[in-house]
């Protein structure tokens, strides 16, 4: 199925019910017509990071179901799968074979061995300092071989996520074979997770290394396009990188929008949001929330450092059940890139502010993606957070089918569903976009589809958190009520 200009749900396979069959039940029942697409977060057998340490892309984790369940969803929704182009699980058959056979393993070239990569087998202190890394030291883990020897292999993230050497024929074939397999299982989009970390070169920061990164992206794209599957590179960084990728006609993420919308609703000032909407890519997926939380780094230079800090402080002051320690080492998270919080709780569990945030997202350029907790206007899950001491779990509540049936009755959830149904069906959003400030605290966004004779207009007061939506069809205007 081709990508549709309809809202996409982001969910784990076991977050809305227990498995993929339950997910289908929810989509056909309480969520009927609310979304047109589904991003099923990694559903492969995995050894860590809630699926992001995949062991085998040819299998569905048995706890979630099987490929038949995935393909059943693909009959009615455009689907997005993840492919971790940067790494594979330390428990995968590939790494295990390497540990067992070392140089005799057919998978030995799948990994980046320090002894082969660095002159003298080790980076200098200056080279380590250059690397854009997620650890306070050189990015590696020890490979302990069956023969009793050991050596360092590149490991950017968790020790369960061993980096791949995307330059070798072995890895290129591994990538091609897995992308082709996933393309035949109902994927409309493959998201290349941790994409910017995939290419490493001595003397660089080993993050979005050009021109290498473009070669890797093209290799993946060539495989997927042959199967009519779209590629989406996933990168959290400065907004100019998204603009650069968009110039090459790829889909990108709008990860700047979450903080910009919070800034707008906390301060009332629309100027930063208007400016971004004027210059942002049009071929993109918009987010307010993801499984990782609320992104921060993506908004640098779109807001001043003072505005970013003020927005963070306002979130902690006005948000519900959110504390700075939830994004700290105490909760196993020192990630500078995200704030651990649901978007609903970030806005103080305030229904009016929350709906306006989603209205702004739905009227922004791009296809809206809604994380499952956000779709149900979910509050911070303090119980799960305290039980696991994992900061990100504050935003990873497990909903039972019974809880979903009760939650969807809430007025704020029904309003959001009505908004998404309007966004999915109005032909205005296939037209031309325009945005302007009507005052310091007022924004106007219009979509005009001249060919279809349909337009939609939003006027919002970002200080009072009020808004009005009007749809005009063949010259007749009517208010859109949620």
C-alpha cells in the first residue's frame, strides 16, 4: 500500500492490548477511521531497548504473533517498520557466530573491529573527543571469543546493540537481503533507525558523515524503491540536516515541532512557530511525541537557548507528574536529547491546551504521526516508571483492551479522534499551505486545494488556547466542531 496523507499511529505491538491481533481489534473498533497508517515499533525478537536490539529481521517475536498478523494489518493500513541500519543485537546469530568462530566466521566483516579500523588498534584521545557519541568514552564493547581471546568492536549505544560495518560486501548483502524481505511483508515505509551513526570515518565526528551517508542512503533506497517501499531516515539533530535530506527529495521527520508547540503554548508567542512552518520541509512526518519522549536538540537555533531553557522550565513547572530526575541517571537515563514525559502531561493534563497542540500539528505541513499514549491523551505512568526505574517508561504505558474502551470515552480523546478524522478526509490538506501571524498571540493557517474546490482555515489564540476551524467546499463555508 502506498503512503497516504492520513494520520499514522505509532505503537509497540503489545501496547494496545497484548499482541498484534489485539492491535487489529483496537484499530477496527475504538480507533476505526481515526488513523490511516501504523508504525509498529520493532516487533522482531530482541535482546534489549524495547525491540531496538533486533536479533533476526525474518521473525516476529512469538509473544506478538506472526507475519500473518502483520500482513493482516497491511491490508487496511499503510505500515512502517524499523530497520536498524547502524546495529544488530549482541544476541543475534550473526554476532554469536563471530564470537564462536572469530576470523573463520562468515559474519566477521559485519562488525567494526577496533584492530582493523584504528591505526595501532586504538583511537587517540583527540579522535575520541571528535566522535559524536552516547557514552562518556570511546564507543566500544568487548567481544569475548570462544578461543579465550578478546578485542574491541564498535558499539555506539547499549552493549546489546553492536554496530555494523556498512562498508563491507558482507554488510551490504545483509542490509539488502533484510530490506527485501521486509518489503515483502506489507511495509509501505522502512524507517532507517539511528541512520546518522551508520558511517564512520577517522578524523570526523562519525555522525552524518558526508558523502558516505548519501551512498548508504541511496543503497537502501534503491533496494526499497524496487518494491515500491518508501524510505524514512531517522535523525535527531539540528534542523538543517532535515532540510538537507529533504532537498534530496526524501521524507524526513519534523522533530522540531514538539518543542516549538510547547514554547508557543507556554509563552503565547507565535513568531517562532510561524517561522518554522514557513521554512520546514513539506514532504515530512510531524510528531509531538515518540517512544523516546519529547525531543530537544532538534529545535536549536529555531529558538534561542534562553527560550529553550524557559520552555523546559515551564514544562517542569506546569506539567503534571514530571520531575527533572526522571531524565537523570537515577532513572537510567542521561539522554540530553529527550525529556521523559507524555505530551499530555507536559501540558499539565490540560484538555484545552492539548487539543490545540494537536490542531497545530494537524495543520502543520506534513503527515501527522501520533504516538499511542498521545492518541489516548495519556498521563505520565509513574507506577511503571518507579517499578522499572527506566525514565522512558513514563511514556510507555501498557493499555488493556478494557482500559482502552473506557479511555476513548473521555471528551478530550473524542475531540482528538474527530480532529484526525477531519484531517484524514478533508481534501484541503492535499493543497497549498500558508501561515501567518495575526498578532503576537494569534496564528492563521490555511490549506487551499483549488482543484478540489476545498480549503481549510485555522485561527488560534495561543495565549487563551482557543481556536476556530473553518472548511470551505465549493464556496460554502462551515465551522468544523470537534
